[in-house]
C-alpha cells in the first residue's frame, strides 16, 4: 500500500520563502482524504494513478481534470489552481497546509521566529475571514503543536553553545471536546540542557518541554514535584511508556499498555492506585499530550 506523506516540495529552510504550488495543494488533498493510498484518491476524483503522479510532480492538469478534482473534494478550482481562498473549506485546507509547514521548520534564528509568527498570523487571518469551525481549529491545535504561544520570544537570550533552552509548560484540558491546550509559564525559569543529551534520551530538542509532576500515582518512578522532560511530538500511543494525557477531564501522567483486545490500560507505578481500563470505544476521548522521556533519570 502506498502512503502519501503530507510534506510539501516548496518548503525551504526559511519560512518567509514559503509559497505553495499546485502540486502542494494536490498533495494536501491526498493526505486529507486518502492518506494511506494515492490510488484510492485517484479513484475518488476520477483520474488515473499515472495522471495523479504527474500532477504531484507539478505537471499542470487539463481544466476538466482540475475541475473534477475540485468537485470531488469540495475545494474551489481557484484555490486548487492558484491558492486563492474562495470558500470556508478552501480556508480549512490552506490552514491545514500552513500548520503542517510551520510544524516542519526548525526554530532557529530570530528571522525564522519572525517569519513563523507571520505564518501563524496568516492562519488567524484566514480563520477570522472564513469563520472556520471551532471543532476544526481544535483539530489543527491537536494535530500540530506549533502555536504562537509556543514560539520563543525574540527577546530571549540564547543558550550557551551546545545547550538548548527548554520551555516549561502546563497542559490543561481544553473547553473543546477531545482536545487540550499547552501553556507556557508567563515568567518561566530558564532551563538549558545539552542538545546532545536531549537527543540521547530520545527527544528532538525542538519538541522538548518541561513539566512539573503533580501527585503520587507514579511514585517511585516520578515523585510529586519532579521535573519531567516531555516529548510533545508524540501525540498517540506508540509503545508501553509513560505519557502525559488528558482523560475524563483530568491531566494525568500514566504508563500506557495496549492489549491485543484493543483495550488500553492506564497504569500507575504506585501500587496504591488501581489500573484503569479504557475500551476501544472510549479511546477517542483520551488525548495524549506527550511522552515522558526523563524525570530525575531516564524513563
């Protein structure tokens, strides 16, 4: 089975140079509707797989085929051809592209930060103009963690060579169902870690966040008040490990285990706490905010 990756050919190192092409917009539609197979998408829009591959390589389609793709997916021909946003769904797709693109950039120089702020402002302007539904905007927030609040301030002092500053955050349940919000502290302490060490414990520096553990359910592995390094790029169950999650309206730090039956177990390392069972039908209500990589020692 072929898998279409939502990575855009026009993305460069500098976000200020980002300009989506026809192929990028088509690739976004494939990833949105049929992420597992480009052949399935070709059937959906009534073109041959060969034609689709050619268009993904930026070959210009005939007008009738562009119209067929647009009609089958619900976007306007104008957006597909030029990127001009004419309808709310055009806006949704454009925001989806921007969030994926912004999330892919390395947050390095001050110029990059300014450009990233500009792209996020563009997302906000589209949302204001076309009134994208709260549900869809929450999906963007859930799927792509880079938000205006998470970008470093331009006034921040750089860390010493070889070190990376790691923001300290708090995860809270969102008002929207099935979502969460990440909040950086307004006056955070400065924590810097060696970049090489962060990579060694299994977290990309740009996705490393600090959190404070609350409660004793994970004692003796993680004690109340311990600092934790959380990999916020992990937003779904990967393997048995300790995750920060929201379930039942509460933020929890739990060890997750997936059974062959599909049942997900929320396990506490403190034997005083019982294991909770989350059946498959309820797992959409469990939102993972990140995987704990360190808390006073490797996890």
